[in-house]
């Protein structure tokens, strides 16, 4: 935990160690990107990456507007809007500004360097923000897990996953903050970041739906407390802001993603159309690929009888409950396998550490006497949100893993690490105010340093070139 003084030798030493280690991590991150760039230039692009490149080439035409016949139409085309039902428009739109059709491989390398610089800059800002509130090993652990087990996993793939993970983290932080203090601008920020994440990949919708449900539940509880005097206590969460906040959230989301929604409605007859929403109710990847190829546009989709469209109702009617259970269990196994060696172990340790610390503080420290010794009044809703959002993504990924890749699940690594350590720091800070001994703080930092060293060693085993400057 950061000391109160900003000029003590310990503070300067703390920032010096942070700067040195962050510089070493940055060097490894860049060298890992160099390896990814080399792999892109030497290998064949996957079918999904090929579609991404084709969409970027088509988007490049929109960036050369012709105002001789109209003004509004070329301006509308300048916004990211093109989609083929699998690829969202933001990443191809950014790539189109840097794309050279005569030298596509060199363009891909340049685009990868852009994404590397963007994520490295965001990691520095994330580390600086965490250093104001977290202990040094906690800050370094957040940066390491987010950078190497989250964003770095996407650099070698020419998709929108890098942008999605960045905006997913910002949306997650906005949601957690909005559950503590729901100012109207927070709803707007969640809508904007959620819209940008949606333009990168469509996987942001479960997070937004969870936020809306949890905040609505919180507003209902506030209404009950106000009318039945249930002893809600002091809080900065205002239920009167919630209806207007939801309107602002939806308006901001639609303002950002509106061009894409309009394009999808014209092309497929459904503003929110995504092939994944249909093929997830099939059984094999081959069936999914065949269905996509057979229905490339609005006219082909209209020809499909309503009773023959892949839907949840049709799937559950045609499959036994044992088949559904087996698919979910097999999918959960694939999810755990994917997270193994990629931050899953560190998140599990952090979760156990947080639970043990909460129980230890509850049993070994005196009861809170004032607000400064109690947890934040909205802790319960934040915990419900984190648990519900994580469970939703795990279940959806487990189900979809039978047909599509679920690499997007790594977007949870950084937000979960940040949320768990945020919770731990909050508990520890209040425990110290209630008379907890220094052993609790020292033990916490010791465990984090051990976990951080184990994480670095794990990264070094997987990517030997990623941590050349660390011992």
C-alpha cells in the first residue's frame, strides 16, 4: 500500500523500482511483438484474418470520399461501419489508414507495431494509475497479467481482439465505478467504451447486459429502502440517476455503433446481426462454416424458413438434456485448458488470497466503529457484478467453444486481476484502520512477490524472448 508521504526515501525507492521493472517489461513486450511481426510475415493468414484484410481493403475506398455529387453520403462512409457478419468494422477501419495494397505483408507489420505501441502506452498509464492506490507488487502483477496474458496474446493475430481487450477493460472499469457512484457521465462513458468495444468485437454485450441488470436491481433495492426504511445507510449511489443514466448509456452506445448497425440492417436485415449468434446452435464447426457460406446476404437469409433457422428453441427441442450437459462440461474443460499457463493460476491464487484475507479480518479485528473502517457501501453490488459477468462469459465461452475460437476470453484476465487486487487493497486498508497488525500487510506483499515471480517464470518458459532483462 502506498505510504502517505510523497517525498520519503521509501516512496522514491518504490517509484524507482517500479520504473526499472516496468522498463524491463516494456522491452520484453516489444521483443515479443517483433516475434509476432516476423510470424505474420512468414505464415499464411487464417481464413478469419483473410476476411479481416479484405474488409480493410474495402474500407480503404471509404477513406477517399468524393464530394462532387453529395456531401452527407461520403461523410457517413468515413465512419467505421463495414461488416461481413463475422468481422466488426473498427479494426479494419484503422488498418485501412495504414494499408498499402501493393505491399500487404509490410502493412500488416506496420499495423502490428501500431497496436504494440498503443497497448504499451496503455500499460504504462495503467501502471501509473495503480501505483497511486496499490502496493508495488500488486501494480506489477496487474501490468504483467494484463500485458502478457491478455493483450500480448492478440498481437500475432490480424483481428480486432487487441482493440476489444483495451475497450473491454475501460468498459469494465466504468461499470465498477458506476456501481459505486452512478453519476450520469459514468453511464455515458460506459456507453461510449462499450460501443467502441462492440465495433471491435461483438462480445461486449454480455457485460453491458449484466451491468444494466445489476444496476436495475440496485435501483429497486434503493426504492424499497426509501419506502420501507430498510436501513440502507449513507451511499453515493443515487437511484434517481438510474433511469436517465440508462437512456444516456443506450444513446451513447448507439451513437458510436450506429453506422455499423445501419450497415448490418441493410446487408442482413438485422441491425445486430452476427453469424455467431446463429451458428452457436449447431453442433460442429463444419456445419457452422457451411451455414455461413450458404447465407452470405439478406436475400439468402430471408429464404430460410423460420422453423429451420438455428435457434436455442430448436436446439433444445432436438437435443437431450444429457447432450446439453456434456457440451457445457466439455466446453468448460476447454476454457480451463485455454487459461492454464495464461494467467488462470494467478487469478485462482488471487481469489483464494482475497477470501482468506476477508475471513481473517472478519475474525481477528474489532468491529468497525465508523464509516472509514467499513467497506464501501456498494461493495455487495460490485461483487455481484464481477461474479455475474465472469459467470456469463464462462458459460457463453464454454458453449461456443464447440464451434468457434474463444480467445476473446483472455480479455477477462486484466479486469479480473484488477478487480481482485482492488478488493484486496480495500479490505486491507480498512483492516489496518481497525487495528490489524503489520504482519497482515507484510504477508500480503510477500505472497504477491512470490506470485509475481512465478508469473514471470511462467511467461519466460512460454516466451523466452519476452523477459530478457529480468533475472
